[in-house]
């Protein structure tokens, strides 16, 4: 670390010589509720949630492709931290209330930790302990300005970043970054009880700048797919937070597993359309997998006209067959198409959160402004619209000379 950075570290009260870890959130272009059925999805990593090992985080607004509308939120997480020798993991939050302290050997039950954001810390500590990490202490601070429940994987970005940082503080090495994804998912399941799939953690780790990533959730292979330059990826938040704990997420997953057992396949990925004709939940999974593959074929052939109908068919399937949409998400999809998007769909689990749309780049600002205004007129709610650019996945970054926050 050079002298300037050391001075910045001291100014912020962090010890010099430590590392910075960054982990992005994601927007899923197409392929929802397929990951836990061994299927395909096509997310892109967006923004960066940053972990700082004793240094100062960048503002990261340059990771956005420019907001279409001023966004009242800054979607960044920062954790400052370093190893310590008392066998405790202590993490404070600057925005959220409280401090979390758990044993570094992972014996504290993550689901009982208070305040609730600390359950992710405890989940990571336990997941790593189960993998054999030495119980080295960690002293950290989380800065969280990410809106919870936006459906942009803020929790997974945080758990991935914490997993990388706390593992390193305990000198724990990884053979394969996919193990990080599995550990982060395990941490989240321990923290929330929600039996999620691996899409969010894999995308956070393996995102590729300017590409969506085709994720095969059976082999866990990743294929970057270039995004069209002509169109912006526009995200619109409905203003309604969603939480997966207490939602029908676990129920849907159980219904998928029951359907696979009934059909006699290992996972719904292996079912045919005839197998699922009379089962709307399973039908969504089978048709959505095909839409992902068709979407990738269209992207590779630069067949922009084929993309919109696939996005709309995906939304219809999530709304009608899988039943995870809301009237607000349906309205946003209609408004986006009315105001020039070539297609739109809810993104992530549903139950609230965001929709994603493809809009001709030079028309994106106008489309976003009109949609937000019309949404307010219809619902009285404030939507937030912003264009996103795909970024690289999580990893260590150089301590930035950027602004002290
Ligand atoms: C949430 C889960 C993911 C995935 C999506 C739906 O984001 O964390 O694993 O199942 O919902 O596609």
C-alpha cells in the first residue's frame, strides 16, 4: 500500500495493509425459478457491493450505465475488516442498527442472531466453519445503502463478499470459485431458511462485463453472451419490497420437486412439455428453460426482434402458470411496452421488487420517465427506473484513491 492509501486508511480509522473485496448484485434477463430445477438462466452482474479489508471503498457509481432518472438510492455495500485474535467475528453496520458478534467457530445459530442483517454474517461464519476454516476472528464494518428486497440480489452480493473476506481472514483457500457460490448460498439458507438456488451467487462471482451469463444450473458452467449494443437493459423497481422468507418461494420449490418425483425425473430440467401439460407450476419451468435457450440463440444471431416476445412470454408464464407476479409488476410490464420497450418481465423471484426491460438505447430515458409518471398516476406509488451495465464478477480490487465516504 502506498503512502497516500495508508493515510486514507488512517483517516477512516481502518488499519493499513488490508484487502478490498467487491461483489456485484444481478439482474436476471430471463430464466426465473429454473435454477433450483437444474435448468438455465441468463443473469447479468450489475454494480458492485464492496468489501474492504481495512481500506476505503469507491463510490462505484461508474459501474452504472447512467441513471435514466435520478435514483434516490445508492446501491452499494461496504464492509471494512481485518483478522483479530479473540476468536470472535464482530461486524457493525453504519446504516442499519446494531453490531453483530458471533463465535468464529460457527457455533452460534444464524437464524437466531439479532439484528436480522447479522444472520448473513453468522451464516457465512458457520458455512465456512463447516468447510474447515480455522476459527480466526474478524473485525468488520458493513455499510449498507442497498434497499432490501429489491430483487437485485443484495443479500447474495453481501454473502459472497463476506464469504470471500472472512475466508481470507482465516487463511482459507478455495480450489474453485464455485465452492464460494455454494458456501454463500448455504450461508443464506442458514440465515433466512429460504431454500434458494445458485443463480445469484454464481452470477455475482462469474459476471462478465458487457455480457449476460448463461448459467447451466446442473453443470454450473457459465457461458458469457454479449448484450446488444443497440438496447439498454432498463430496470424498474415497483417500490414494493419483497422478502422471500414468508413468501410462496419454498412452496413453489416443493411443488417442483413433487412434480419431478411424479414424472420420475431427477429434476424438472429433464421433463418434456408433454410431461407437464396439466401442471402449470412444472409447465413454467419447462417452457422457461426453452425460452432461455431461444433467447441466447437470438442474441447470438443478433435477432433483436425475437427477444421482446420471449421476455413477454416469460412474464406471462411467471404470472399465469407460476403465480409469482403482482398487479404492480404486471402494470409496469404493460407500461414499458406501451412506452417503447421491446419486451419486459419481472426479474428474480417475483412477489414485488423489479421488472427488467430491453429498450432502444436512445429511447431509454424517455421510456423510463414516461413509465415512472404513468405508474405514479395509476398506483400513487413511486417507481425507480435505471439502466444497468453488466460488470465483472466478485473479486479483490485495488484499494481505490476515491472519495472517503
Ligand atoms: C431468487 C433466488 C434465486 C432464484 C430466483 C428466481 O432470487 O435467490 O436462486 O431462484 O429467486 O429465479
